[in-house]
């Protein structure tokens, strides 16, 4: 896939790539200046996450991710670990 850079240094990311990576208008990308190639990653918006979690902050405080998942989806019973087979 190819893209042409404008005189202002702008490029259009092809729609197939935007859809696959979940890029949306206004998405902030971070470019790695140390890479030997063009490398960009999506920037995690902690402010947006805080806004989404804001009303639950007191309920979430001090709980592990496993405990939160159990609360939202119910406890999951994991199958017993398989015993290694003997060779010989």
C-alpha cells in the first residue's frame, strides 16, 4: 500500500490500515524517532479512561483486575492443569 506525502508533511493513512488498527479521526499517534523506519503507535488517552471510570472510582479502588472481571462477568472456573505425559 502506498501513500504520498504533501509539501506540509501530511499523509493519508489508507482506510484498510485505519480500520485494522482502530484509528479514528482525532487519534493521537506517537512517532518513534529512533526507529530506522516510519513507526507510529496510538497514544493511550488516560484522561479519556479516567472520564469513563470517574463514577466508579470509589468502587474500583484497591481491587485487582481479576476481582473486577469476576464482578462484571462472574467467576470463571478454569480446567485443571494437564499432567505432563511421560516419554519412554
